[in-house]
C-alpha cells in the first residue's frame, strides 16, 4: 500500500472518488502537496539505486484513468506535484509527448517521463507491458533479446530530450543507451566471476543473497547476479520479491532457454562457475515436483552435478551445522536428483559416498525429517524412528469432546500418514457423534470444511484407496 494512502479516511475517500467517477480532486492535490516530500535527484547513480516512481504519479494515474479531469480545474501550489500530474496524464495517453515534454522542468522527473516514453515504444516492439522499464539505460547487450526498432526510429527525439537532462553521471546512461540502439556487443571482461566467485560457486548459492551489481553491466552479468537473488524451497524457484501488481524480482518467468543460451555464449561454454549457476537455475525453474520423465531433460551436466557434491563435502569437512547443510540449495538439488531418479553411476564418486555416509550419521530427529522430505536415502531404522516420533505427537481421539478440539485433531501435521482404516472409521464416528451432539451452529462451517480437507488427504493417499466412508448418515 502506498504511504500516502495509509490513512484510512484518505484511502476510503480516494477509492470512493474513483468508484463514483468524481471530478472533484482538489482535496487530493492539497493533501499530497502538504504530505509528500519530493526527492528531486541530482545524480543518475543515486537515482538508479532506487528507481522508484514518486507515489503521486501512480495515484494521479488511477484518477485520470477512471475519469478525465481538466487540469485547469485544479490549483497547484507545488510545481513538482503539478509536473507529476502531467506525467500521469501522459501515461494515460491524455496528452501528447510534445505537450508533456514542454511542461516538465525537474531533471529527475524528465528522466521518468523519458523512460515512460521509451517504454511505450519498447512495449509495442516486444509485445510486453512494462510501466517503466529501465534496463536499456542500465544493461548493455539488450538488443540480443529485445527489439529496439521503434526506439531507433525515434532516437532523434529521444537524444534531443536526453540532452536537456543535467543529472550528474548522465553520460553513463547515454553511453549504455547508445550501445543498445546501435547494437554494439560487449564481450565478457572476466571481472564479475572473480568478484563474486564465492557467492556464485557455493553449496548454498541460491539463498536470496542480494548481491550489489556494478554500473553498466551487460544484461548477462546482471542476470547471473539476479540468479542468486532466488531460493529453491523444495518445490519451486522463488523470487526475492513478489510485488502487489503481480510482478516479481527477479523476473524468473523471463529466463527462457534462449536467454540462458546467450548467457553461456557470453561467459563461455566451459566456464565452471557460470555453468554451475545457469544449469542449476534451469533445472530448478523447469522441473515439476512429481516423478516425471520430462524432468530428466532439465538435468544439469555431470560436471555441474559433481560440483554440487564437491561443495557439499566441503561444507561437511568444515563442520558446518547440519541444519545449514540440509537446508542448502545443493542439498535440495541432490534431493531433486533422487526424486527424479537421476542418480546415475557417473556421479557416485567419493564425494557422493561421503554425503550418503554423512546422511546416515545424523541423530537429530528434525534433521532426519528434513532428509526424508527431500527423499534422500535414510535407513529403515531412522524411518521407523520418524514414524514413532510423529505418532507420539498425535492427540488421542478418545479425549476429544467438542468441535474445536476435533478440528485441531484433524489439522495435525501428517495425521493421515499414521492412521489405518480402522482408525479412519473411528474418526468418522467421532465426527457424527459431535455433529448430532450439542454443537454451536457457528462452529459447523469449520467442522465440515476441516473434515472434508482431512478426507481429501486420506483418499489421495494410496493406502486408503479401498476404504469407504458411509456418508448416508449425513
């Protein structure tokens, strides 16, 4: 939620105004001019670290999108807020580029306006829908994966306006933009992997590392850094940030096979460190968390698999905490190989054997449960140990006398894994007993929902495939 709309009364008045198609927005202008402190950036490097559009632009955008409001009907005492209104009008295609460009005097607002103008051209060429896209000012080599045709056709207008912006270090922005529209390829200089080797080539590389990026990186280097701004949770690759508008940072969905191929070409097909990150991400991103033959086509090379084993053994040799090791991205990676039945004889080297031996030596029940979750090989003794431990945690059905305790019973972790058909029948009878007893009407929805969820889990479990529940008594 935007800071300017945190006040409930302001927020409700704003929403009702939009819903009702109000034309009276002077109160909003007055409020924003009183409350909003505009940071008019003077340096491109400082602005680039934030890349944040001032809140009033988006707030005004929603107003203008809903109902055309004549700016002459509004009074502005702050010139910056007025310029933000003009930018919001342009974003809604209410005024032309020529009209809006003549109204903006602040350099940082000029840059925001120019970025919006270029983004509109960029969207049309590439069938995308960015509001503001900054990468053509930040990353070189973008012409390899995006079309710049419309931008090239309008480059005279763009460069003329860009020359009116007097931010410090604006020359660096111009340099990157020019390299992109002229399609001048930048080769890898060897620096990035040396700088971030320990972060990229690590047993826990994919763990939301948030590495700072240098200025003017080719998109391949920027994307490699973004890859360790992710985390694999055992089922899917997660972005560091999920925004309220549905977008993600980093934008994992855009990491296509072609994009990753360009990255390999850039860093070198035989580069151990970059291949480790690229191939692992490709596997994590594309595999599905069920036994599926399709997963095998995403499996990394034997060389990358052996790197994961090597890094895990290094962590074991350093006596790192077992909790850290079993939660690491490389241990999750190994678990995925077991789930996909892709542990071939080619990788069963001394490192592999040492890891399996380490797994067998664990004595902490929580560690064993995590290893079982990853479907890594644990002994039969430890499997029984885990089951007995879980059984002991289960609340006894006999002591339950009300619906609240019964729903708590049904919601116990993995309950359906430790009960048999006879116990399932007892649970059904307990449900009917409570249903026909003294039950608070307000508790009935939760009772039915939780019981239905529990039954669904049971009947999705193979061991209950032949079990039948008598529903006629309902």
